[in-house]
C-alpha cells in the first residue's frame, strides 16, 4: 500500500471515530453529500479527496472526476486551517480555495470543530517520535 493510500485510510478511520461521537458532524456531512473536496498538499506531492455523505466521509488518495472544491497549500498552511485560523490561512495565501468556496468553508468548519487527537492518528503511520515532533511543530 502506498503512503497516500495509507494516509487516506488512517484519516478515514479517524474521521469515522470522530463522527460516531458527534451527531451534529454527521448532519454537516449529510449537507455536503455529493460534493467532492480535494486537498492538494504542496511540497509533498500529495492529494487527498474527501467525499462526505450521510454515512460519514470517505477519503481517497485518487479521484478521476472533477472536484467541487480544491484546497491547495503547504502542510503548515493546512495545520493553521485545521486549528481554526481560517482567515489567517486563507487571506495570507497559505491555503487557496478554488471552486465552490461555500463547500470548502463548510468542510473547514467540520474539521475545525473536530475534537480528536491528530497526533495519535498520525503516530499510527509515522511512529510516536515523528508524530510528536510534527505535533510540536504545528
């Protein structure tokens, strides 16, 4: 399994755990059903695709069709966005949104309200030491 596929699977599992604990988050996913959100992480050559729906969010490392919203930025820009600094990340150019900006903002709100341990989920892929270092950097 390539790293992008492994990351997509780990994120999907993390999102599933979070969504099971927050009925409002499932409602937010349902409101975005049928939308495709692409995430392009510059400098890593990594793209992920999020497909929200009434059952949660499917995460894929490859998608053939057009996306509704594309978020593009550096790892640090996405960290700022995920931590709720939307205005800073977007207006300073750390993350760009193309396409349906309303869907992009709904998706960012969903992630910003998530109360899960990103570092723990990352440690399953990278090991505890590297995940801790990335967590400290973010």
